[in-house]
C-alpha cells in the first residue's frame, strides 16, 4: 500500500517536525527504496501488486502493476484488498506499506514461508503497530481496530494469534527519522545520511 507523493499529503506527522517539503523528500526516498526493492518480486518467488491512493493519482507512472485502493477507512481498505486477493485465487497474501525503511524481499519471503503452516504472520513495530501482515485465509483483523495507535498490535494479537517476525520501526516522526539516519550514518550509508539536515538537533 502506498500514497502518491504530493506535498502536504504524505507524512503529516513527520511534516510537523521538519516541514512539508522535507517530509515529501523523505517519503519519496522511502517510496523509491520500496519500488526498487520489490521491482522483481517474481524473481523472489511472489507476485507484487501496488495499491495506491488517491485513486486519480498517476501512480502507474511509478509502478505498472498497480491499482487504486478501495474506499473506506484504513481497516476497510486493507480488508477489501485481502478479500480481493483471496477471491482471485491467491492462497497466501502479505501486505506492507512504505513506512518501514528496513523492509526487504527477504522479510516478505520469510512471511510467506510461515503462512504455509500458520494462519497469520506479523512484523511488529516499536510504536505498537505493525509493518507487515500476512494471512493464509480471510480473517477479520481490520474492523474496529485502533489504527494509528500504540494499541494496534496488542489488539490484533487478541483477535488472531500469529507468528511474529523480528520487530522493526516506521519513520513517522522527526524523532524516528533522526534515529534512523544517525544509525545509517554510523554504518557509512551516505545516501540516507544526506537526510541528516532535516533531523531535529539534539
């Protein structure tokens, strides 16, 4: 799932700390990273389909195998996408967003392997949500959930126990960005280190 990159429409919590223009640049970096990482999903053993919002955005210029997200709140949209995928004959479905900078094909492959024997798989994030959800059957883990809250993963566990992959984190706030860029800079990753100028001073 992804949002088309447009100023003021992406990463609003991050924009509150670093400004709309800088937040857009960060989001574009995240999106570009995911587009590159998952450009060859078939070679990794799974199909890739992008679901984007808003519906009229020219997202197909960025990824050909894409279609608009359904209508409704986040839970409605996620549930509808899973239902549609199972309805088209897929037996295992994994969904990710574009907020987790450490997401990669290996993590998604691991999720698919777990779904051979388990009903559900998740990758929790340190803010209480999750960066990945995978299902082997249609299970309602979407309606009535506390989206964008620190209780999401705990409430999801109550709804359906599942395998949990090693945790990760999203970049949602200026603090998240500072943490990530500092760590990458320490490892000599200059591409992300270029974003240091948008991190809050300490």
